[in-house]
C-alpha cells in the first residue's frame, strides 16, 4: 500500500491531511510529539486530535517522534522506504513571539527538522512528493512598505498598485527585511526545500500560507488567530490586539481548501515550486471585522483590549495572490470565506470549550 508520511499529524493541517489522504486509500504514517503543548501550554495540546485520529482513521499509524531527532526520523523512513509516495511536512514552531524566547529550539524544529526530513526522503524514497507548509513570513516585513491606506475598518492597498486586484505574488523579495526569528527559521527551511528540488531533482513544493485555519485548530494566544479569537469570544476570555489600530488585514484559508491544493500538486507534481496560498481576495478580514463577525455568530460580546505596540516583523496587510497555483492547476477554487470558517469553528467547538464553565453572554 502507498504510504503518506505526515508530520504534525495531530495539528490543524496535519490532521486534515490524515483524513483526506486516508480517504484516498493511502496508509497514513503520522509523526507528532505534541510540542505544541510545550510551546503554548495545555490549552494548545493536540492530544485530543491524536486520540480522535487513532479512533476514526483505520489506516492511521502514529509515531511520537521529534523531527529534530535525526536517527529516529531516518529509522522511520528506512522502515517504509519506497512505499512512501507522499511526505506532507506541517510540523513547526509557528509563533513570532515564542521563537525569540528559544531561538535554538525554533531553528532546530523549523530548519534542522526540515533538513532531516528532506535528506531522509532523498535517501529512502527519492521519488516521493515532498510538500512543505511554509509561511508568508518568509517575506519579512516587506509588505509593510506597500502603499497602504487607512479605511474605517481596515488597511487597504492603493488601488493603483499591481497587488491591489489579486494580492501579493511570489515576485515579492524575501531579502533585506525583518523576518522575526520565526520567519528566519522558516526561510531557511523554505530555501532548503527548493534546493532539494533543484539540486537533486526531487518533487518539492513550498506553500507559503497566509493564516491557516479551521475547526480543528488548537488555537492559543501566540498562534491560531481565528480559532483563538472565537474561543475567547465564546468563553469570555480577554483578547489582546497588538498594533496597527486593530485594522491589520489577513487572508484566511480553511484547512480543507489547503489540503485540496496539496492533493492537486501530489497528482501532478513539479520540482522546486513556490506558491503563495491563502484566502486571497475571496476570504480575508481585518481584526475589527473579525471581532464583529465573532460577536454576530456567537451572540456574545467580545472582551478585548488594544496594545499600541505591534509585533516585530508582523504584517499590516497580507492578502495572497494564488493565481500562480491556479494557473498550474486549473479549476482549483476556494470554498470557504471568513464568515463560513468562523461559523464552523464556533459550531464544532462551542460545547468542548464551554464544557467546564458557564457560557459567556
């Protein structure tokens, strides 16, 4: 049986990939040691999803491996060898703020862990498709120097700019900007994935995501924007917004829409590709707009405060231009917009979030 090896398999994107590719009759080998609990605390643990996957996906095999462990990674790849036809690498340390606390850990997970997986793929299953969940943070703070204009509820780009209609394309430079420590470690991984494609002829792709989201996200204060925002709204937990007058804009892509893009690449792979992937002009919002939508969906008032200082290297405005991917894979379209995403996050998680406390009104 063909094997899909998925890292971060109990996380948002990893768990979506497990379920999706299991339905396509691949044996799923999951790698996840719940480092998210170490990064962000008990509320961010993915243990609940691991249990769900083991109970509901017959072809799922879980391995509690740290991707920084070169020997353990190689032993796993050696075991399955050329039966591995797909590697979906979603495991990461994903937070700007946390990375600055422990740069060695951040770089070890994001950069060295990715190198371990690439080299294991090259040695034991070189024909496998390697898909890397990169990030728009590889562009650093360059987007902040676009001609942005303040509106009532959001920042927007000057309508005469080339990025105005579709969003930011892959032509934007990743050089000479402030990336944050997290962004720098993801740049190292992103470039290495490209290099293994070019230098060794492997079938690799970097998907540079905007905000990746969905109902299976174990959102926390330092990572998981929409899921954590809705959770705070429902439970009455205070929420802090950092900088940019609460008008910073993000595009948001549902995990299922992202995995469908992965599948399109898997079916017809290319080498050393880079794609901006996100909600695009179809699915985006400002912080103020997101807060209002949460309140409308839940019927709960949001308890939030504004912090003047912004996060270093953070974006004021990000909307992904996904047209390069759509040109390579005609017919691909997004199915979830922001209201639909927030509604699903609310409906799927409200009972779990409020199980041990009274509902917030």
